[in-house]
């Protein structure tokens, strides 16, 4: 019925886990289901077939042709990163909860999820909640007014959905990031355009301006700015003049301004792909989370929605402290990264022994620094592979009562989860940014004698299909 690369119009009838809209097509008595991410029931959309399977097809959204009756158009500029900005928040939460519980049950094989379900935690702020945003330059612009492509342009904003070369200029706030910054981004764009330097040409890999990356501290209400350019005639670009202009626009809100020169052909703004220098101010910005202080660089991993992260971590720690922890037992924070949740646990109960373990040495170095800044003495960090940890530190054999897991999106590798089981903990608290991979891991844990006792969902990213989950497992 469908061929890869063909465009079709679809009526969306259902919502599936991860923000995938479902369209059911019948042709010559043959029925096919098409999954189209970032769509919502009631919409009519145009999409391009990206994959054809035996029983279903997948498509990429090009354009919403007709809004769902439930949508309420607001004053924010719609961007590809917030496909549900016009869907009432309560409706977003309802479909996220139902689809996630259904998917978790199917993939884990664990029955009775409704009885084990604890709480759906809504984001405390549904707008302007992000603390980091990356904006792209392109000389190929998709003009929203005419719905046409314009070459030799100077666009600054976000990629047009379904493309990697076209940018839609942001002319008003998206509703996700700092309102003042995005209101004035149009003025920033015009200032840089008047310098005469060209925006990046993604297909040709030429041009000067590539990205602007902004970090925000909600604690201090200040911004850390990184302008990413190529090296093409960079010596002629008056970078300090742009710094003066930023100060004029935002005053003391600018905590620091960095310039990164990146000639890597990959269309990414990561600092490690280039050379970075400080033009003025600081290269880090301070943030507080549940009373603890964290110094965050432009490239540091930190929770994107810190206010909601406080609720997520509080719930996870509630699950840890449901059990009575004996003085000689320890809590292991596995995949600890820079040690955020372990430090919060340490602060909440100074009598508990906490160990943070991560294989990334730089992350462990940052964790140790943050722990010293926060004056925490009952926590230790180790750069180690989980399978080798007890061999290197036999003093912890038989003493690990609870393990906190916060793995990357891919979940836990089968060999690693086997090693986690062998650590001999009585309780596991598993935080996941991808509940589908958590469900797969939950099935393995269930077979190993760990019973799911509590399950909560956290909506860290309103207006997207993403949802985070927290599961508590007890050794039977």
C-alpha cells in the first residue's frame, strides 16, 4: 500500500506511547496502521513514509493540515520541539499516563500496574521551564508567513520539522525557554546579520554563524551564552562588539559570554568539536536543587527542567527511605554522573552511607567537587565499572542495601543488569527517561526475584511526547 519516501495525508485517530499518533488505513480490504510521531488524535496531517513493515508503517510529520478540535492556539510560536504546545496540558497528561502504563504492562509482562501505580507528577511550570536551548543559523530559511523556502537568507531559530537544512526564524517566544531571551532573539538576529558575515549553509558546509547555545540559572535568573562560528575570516569578526550588544540588551542577566570556533562538518554545537574562549564573565553558572549548589558549565549534563527534577528526586528518595536503613548498610547511586541524587540523599539523611559509581572519570571528578562545595561528608564517589566494583572494593560486599539506578536512554545492558543483581541489594529504585526500556529491564528484574512495588510518572517535558518514570523494586 505504501512506499518509502511517498507523501500522504492522514487522519490521526489514537495516541501511542512516546507521542506517536496512529492512523488506520483500509485499502482493498487491507488494513495498515501508520505511526506518525508528534501528532495528536483529531488532527489531519501530511507525512512522508519513512519505514514499511509487514503489519505497519512509520511516517515523519511534515505539516499539520487541520488542528484537532481540542487544540487551543496560543501566542507562542510553534516549533518542532514542542508539538503539543496547543494541546491543553491536562489532555497531554491523560494520554501520556494511559499510553505509558499500557506499554509498560505489555513490555514488562508485569500485571496489576494500576494497583502499583503511585502518582502522576505534573511539572510545576508548564511554560518557560527549560534551562538550556540551542538555536541554529542557516542561510536556507523556511518562511512561516509564505510557507516557502528562501535561499541566501539569514535565519536563526529551530530546524523545520522533517528537515536538517532549513531553519524557521524564531520571531516570538516558543513557550519553552526564557521569555525575555526569546522575545529579543529577533534583535540579536538582525544585529548579527548586519555584520555581513553569512549564516551557515548546511548542505555546502560553508558560512560563518552556526549556533547560539544558552544556559539559564533559575536560582540567579542569569544566562550563559555561547556563540558558535566557523573559523572563516574569524579574525575580522568583532566578537567584543557583539558582547557589548548582549550587555546592552540583557544587562546583568548575562553571567558569561563564550565564543566557540567549530569547523567540524557535523551540525552540532558541542564545545569539544571546537576551540572555546571566554569573551567576558564566567564559564560556569550556579544552580540550586533542593538546597544544594551545583556549578554548571556549558557542556555539563544537568536536568533540563530543574524545578520538576526536584519533584522527581524527592519521589525517588521517598522510595529509598520507605525502608529502614541500618547504620552499617549503604545506598549505591549507580550511573551517578555528577552525583546529583546521591548528594541529595546524603543531605536528606546524614547518617546514611552513600556511594556513587560511574564509569566516566570526568563525571566522578565533578561529583567530588560538588560534594565538597556542599559540605557533604557521608558520600564517596568511585570511577568504576559496576561488574568490577566489588572486586576493587571488597569492603562493600554484603553491605549494599539499596541501589538507585538512573541509566541513559538505552536502559541497562543485559550483562550490566546481571552484575547489578549480583550486588545483592534488597531494594532497587530505578529512574528512567525511557519507560519502554525500563519495562524491558523490569521483566529481567522480575524473573530475578525483584517485585515491583511502586510506580510513578513525572512529566518533565510538557508539550512533548516524553515522560519519565520511577519504579521501586523489592527483593522477594
